[in-house]
């Protein structure tokens, strides 16, 4: 999908992390900028960010702030959502090519045809989707609030859920209700194998397995706790366990270790036949790119106003249905 994004200029000469921190903080004050970063980004990005969180927390932060400029270190749909909520603000992104394969797996026209097959259904879509898909949706959700939102929908109401079939299937089973699922998945979470996970649990018998609901059902059935990125983090703080095998993108382990330095966190092992349990797109955000985009004030996220207004409604409904 072609996006209207102003390109960044060529990278500057290499600088130390300390110097980049200093320059980024100086630019932040000069620009009245707010830096948002997802838990899956590199540790140094999380260190320099004003707010680090999951998709729901970052959407709320993007909605309510006094900044003139939002710098979003994440993947494209996150920065796009910030722009949808803040048409009058400049929204920058360190690497405009940091996309989301899950979002890309749900093309607009294909989803439009899918939706047309169920004319009476309400459409609830995961925030990991494009603005075009949000415009075709009634409500957006995140892994943090999907269950909360779906509980508010009458049991007799037919629901289309996409684009992540694993998350949708998990909620459908938990709430004992049928949902029509778009057949997409997150390559990071879907790559976790039951056999490999069970082997890790056998090797670490004192560890608790915790998992994100984007994982396959065969993995989730063995987890001591299932939850969104933020919920997993909070669980590791409150749990009496001292060792955890964490089945989600391993970027979250940095914050887990920060909040519980006395505990041990083991990234769930990769399947050697499908070793992709790392979000390479999130890791495309670097300090150098963050500094350069603030210096150049690009790449800038630009969204057609008609599309912005069409996609805004589903995001607003999500925020209204899941107050902080």
C-alpha cells in the first residue's frame, strides 16, 4: 500500500548513545514534542521516550497531550492512529517503513468483500490494522480491551473480528460466543510452537509460562497466565513466581526486568523451523533514526482528511467503551 510520507534525509555521522540522548532531549524541548514508544522497541528507545506502553496506553497518550509534535517509535499503524486522533499536530516516525505484516495481511478491498458477506454483523477490528480497515469497522480494539468491549455487545449480535484469528479465537472461546474471524495472524506470536515451548517448560520446571493471546491456542493452553503486553508486565510484578518464560515479543523483557530486577525472565524459545519470534519492524526504530527524524521533522505521517474522519469513529468508540 502506497503511503504519503515525506522521506527522511540521509543519516548523520555516528554519535554515542549519550550524545544522542542529549540531542534528542534538547530537540524535544525546542519542538514541544512527546516521544511515544512501544514495549517492543529497543531498550535505548524506551529509555529516551516520555511514555512507553502497549497499543491502548499509547492511543490514550496520543489522544490527550499538550505537545505540538508527537514522535512515535513503533510501527506504522500506531503513528497513523496518533495522526487520526490529532489532525492539527505534526506526527513523526523514525522509520516510515516499519510496518506491520498483520495489518498488511488484511487488504481493504478483500476485507470489504468479507464484510459484505455478513450484512448484519458488527465489525470489531484489532488496532493492528490500517486506517482503511478502521474506516470499515464499527469499533477498534486492542488486546488489552478486546474482551471488555466484546462483553458490551449483545450475545445475539453477530460479530466480525479481524485481522488476528488467534486473538479472536481466544476471546471467542473465553466468552463462549461465536465470532466470524478474518484469517490473519501476527508472525511473531504465531511462530511459537507447542513442542518447543513444552521442552522449555520441562527444562525450567520452576518457571511460569505466560503468553500473549496472539499465540496459537495450542500454546495458550499451557500458560499460567494469558494477557496483553501490559497485563503480562503487571502479572510478573504481582506473581509470587521468580522465573518466567515469556511467550511474546522479547522487547517487553527490558521493562519486566526494570520493574522486577530480582526475577528472571526467559524469552520463549524460537522454533528452529520457524525462528521468527522477533518483530524486526519494531527494531527498525533506532536512536539515530529518532534523532534524525526530529532534526529533519520527517518522515511525517500524512492522512487524507476523508479517510481520517472515516476511521476516527471506530477509534473513538474504543476509547469510550474502555475508559482508563
